[in-house]
C-alpha cells in the first residue's frame, strides 16, 4: 500500500499526464467537468496510473486497461470495455445515458453518475486482477 507521501506524488504525476489533453478541450465547462472526473478517479483509485494511448486518456492497473475517455462537442465518452458495459448495462439505462457495446456517452449537460463510474472501475480492477494483457482476450 502506498504511504501518504507516495500517494500524493503519484497524484501529481498523474495530473501532469492528462494536462495537455485537458488543455486541448476548447470549451472551458467541458474541460473542467472532464478534469473533475479525472481528479475523482485519481483520488479514489491512487494505485491506477494515467496514460495517453491512441490520443485518449486512460487509467491503467498493472499494465492492463481499466477505463478510458474521449470528448466530443456533445458528450464525454467513457470506454470501460464491452464486458463491463454488459455488466452494468441496467445501471447505464437507469442513469439515462446513451451507449453502444464499446462506449457510454454522458451528455455535457448531464450530471456525472460517480456511482456508475465506481462500479465499472471496481469491476474491471477485480475482473482483470490476474490479466497479463492490456485488453481482455
């Protein structure tokens, strides 16, 4: 387990990884909302590392993908992998978000359902605990 100083240092490193991505979001409200989500994940899950892959911010655990994000003019897209979307499909519907087999679209004007994010991240950390590849096979 990370001690408080190591945890604080990792949070600072993680924030810098996403800084240029966040700066590239033109709409200030969208940028702030996205940054709030990233900060929430970083604080709640300090063992996850932040990486940019395929120009998208992602949270990684022991070299395996946990959750990723992208932005558009209309929404913040959350990509937790298809297995995870199936696992929380009822919760996505209850939240009122549009989704496909690969992404969940959170409209900018909608509230972020942090309970749903937590459920997806917790599931992926648990389900991929012994995963040795970036994506599920």
